[in-house]
C-alpha cells in the first residue's frame, strides 16, 4: 500500500510505502485416529467379557493446526446382523464399540467403518474421512483342535 500526498505545486508525492502480508492457514488434511491393535483381533463367541474397542485418540486432527472452530458429525457403518453395537445415548462413547455374542452363527469377519464429516466454521469448509478395520468373531467350538489320547488301551477306569 502506498500513501501519497497531493500537492498543488508538485503533484502526487509518495509519502510512505507500507507492505501488508496476509497469510491464510489452509487445512491440507486430517489425521486419522489410531486404530488399536485390538480392533483386528478376534473375540470369541461365548466370551464372558465383551470386547470394547475405543479409537478416540487422537481423533481427526486438522493438519496443519490452523485453529479453526470444528463441528464433527460421526457415523458408524456396521454390517447388518453383526454382534457389534455402539452407545448412541452417550456422546462421550461415540468412538467406542462393544462386541459380544452367544450366537455361534455370528462366527465371521466384519468390516466396520467410522465415518466423520468435519465442518470448519472459520474456513467454511467440510472434510470427510473414513477409518475402516476388521473385527473377527470366532466360535471356539469350530476352531479348537482337540488332541486325541495317545495311549487309550493302557487307561484304567475305576468306579466307586
């Protein structure tokens, strides 16, 4: 920007030159949350404790950190009939899934996705991301290998 002074004798004279640098922080992406190792392990049918999968950290961080206000909208894609549930009543548990079943027909691998739509108010932009991982439910009755007795003929059975 140039500040000029107009004079009747000499015309316009440059009085001062000012440089203004405008920097705009542009979000180039979002960092995916770290999918825990547990998410790709098996959970057993008939397990006495459900498997809880929590991917809440670090959780969709803007890159670079521009500091724009953020509104996240989350949704899970869970296959129909999968023994996987989310706690929709508690917003603090939005990143958590619970896996549990007593139904041997649920023995399968399930591809699960966490979808996020992030709206940055100061930028008036929306980014969408999806994190997908597999949850394997295993029926121990189908996968347990039983070793036969090696020496059945020398076995003695006593009855009281």
